[in-house]
């Protein structure tokens, strides 16, 4: 193996101390003080490696090792350092550490390479604090307008722009790196497929699409005691029946459609008041864009039919729509071949979760590599991946970089 797994572990352990809760989870929400602490540590490592260092107006941090030909576009490797509340220690972090390790191994082995090779940490990938995920990579790829993202705010009303300024990471727009040769991201799988298949590495050929909606239901609030059941216009019950109908329908499709209702609220949320209002989130996913659009249409139709039948009204707000992404087929094939050459047990998979690579794929050919998540766990303190899997996966990316960069 070319890369130094022990060196990666040491860096991982340092990051793992930042934002760790008493319960064992990680709290490094985007642009908080703990995120700043992780960013400062990342900057220190970039300086140790004597890389060309910059951060842009979105707070994305780049460290680049020049190539032999300065006129060529860089290859970027990276991910994110922010977490969800009480999240896992491996999510995102491994992708950033992979970029550092690949670059340090190139320097250590005195490998000459044509293209510059860089590492990047993206801002607000998780969308846990500011409610649009993959915010900064979305702006880089012109999917989201900068001003709208600058004005995204958290539950306290603090905006992305304010918090970038507060922690000292609002750089210049001219520092964005958008003219790329390629983008690679290593990430934990966040699911059980690789482990179930006995694979130690996942070569990711694409990412399924998603549709996020907020559904608001309007009924009539009333006292829980004097109001007969047959007279009620209960927004909570109407919402629940709509969710159950969609859940049962999707459960019987068996075609890869996924649906989740992650946020559910009744209004006024009082034990002895019939809910006059209700809100729930609708997350629909599928790897085929035409199917995804049809599933979205059917979900909204079912919501309308059921809520109308319950004597209530409703409306919806579209929060996000991300079409499915296919990664660069030649890169997928090259990574698969490296796995075969090294007798690594691998599986080619489609990602069920969104990642920065899906936006960066709009700027340059992109690809991802997964490492298994033990028991499929992620976004919580039980999130674990084996270093016996991580090392070979990082080494596959290193070998690809060396092959692609041959002079």
C-alpha cells in the first residue's frame, strides 16, 4: 500500500476531538465555533504541506500542490468537515483526509504529476444548520444563487453571510476553483449494501435524485372535549392519513423508490386542542429522473385526495429538487480496474444520499469511492468504518491520481 494509514488515523483522531459531545456524537454544525476549530486545524495541515492556500466567498477552503504544467486545470479531492447534530465521526471527514493523504504521499514519494492536485473542504454540506444541503458546492456549480444562499438563516436568524464573517472565513469570489480537470470524493456509504455484499470498496457510478417538499394542512382548531368526532376537521389526522397512504403505496412498489417524513408538526401542538394546522416534510428519492417526477406527482395527488376527503385544505412548498447524477463512466471503469489489479473486493453502487460530488459533476468529470458503514449506520455516534477498508480505498484514489497524471 502506498498511503500511510497511521498518519490518516492520527489526523482523524485530532479532528474527532473537536465538537465531541458527552454522549459520543459530533457537533460541528456549519460555521459554528467548533466548525471554525476544525477549519483552523485543516489550515494548519495545509500550511505544513506547503500547499497553495486560499478560501473563497463561500468559505470553501482549498490547498493545491502545483503540477509540472501550470497551465493545466487542477484535480480536486475533498468533502466536508461539518456534521449533523450528534453526528458520526467519519462522515465527510474521511474525504478531506483522503485529499491530504494523497497529496502528502505524492510529496513523500517525489512523484512528478502534470495536473495540479488539490484538496477542498466545502461549507454546509449537511444542511443541518442552514436548511439547504451542499450549499457551497451548489453555488460553485451555479445551481443555487449566491445571494439566496447568503441569506439562508438558522433557527436563531443568523445567516450564512453573517457567520462566514464572524468566524473569519468569508474570502473572495475570485478564489473559487471552478475550472477543473476532475473531482473525486471518498465517503462512507451510509447504508448496508457493501457490507451485505462482502465488498470492502464501493465504486459509485451515480447518485439518485431527490425531491423535498413541505406540506401544510389547514383544518379547524377546537376543544378536544365538546367536539364530536364526526364534526372535526383535524389537520393532524388528515396529515397522518396522507403520510400512511403514501408510505403503504411506496412500500409495495419495489422499484427503488424511497419516501421519508422526517419532520412532523401539529398546530397549536397542545394536548387538549384538535389540531387546526399540520406540517410535514416529504422526501422522495429515485435513481431515474422520469420515475422521480412521476412519484412526486402521485404523492401530491394522494395528499390532495385524502386531505380534501377529510374536509381540510392544503398547500406545499418545494424546498429542493436534485435530478439523479451519473458519474464519469471512464473514471468508474478505471477505478474498478485498479481494484481488480489489487484483488480488492469491490462493488459498483449508486449512492442513495446526496454529496458535493453531485454538484461538482456539473463543473468537471467526477466520481466517488465509498467505504462500508458497519451495520449501515451513519449520522449518529454509532457510525463506524474499518480502517482495513479505508486504507485500500484511499490507495485506489492515490493510484488513479498517479496513473492519470503520468508525464
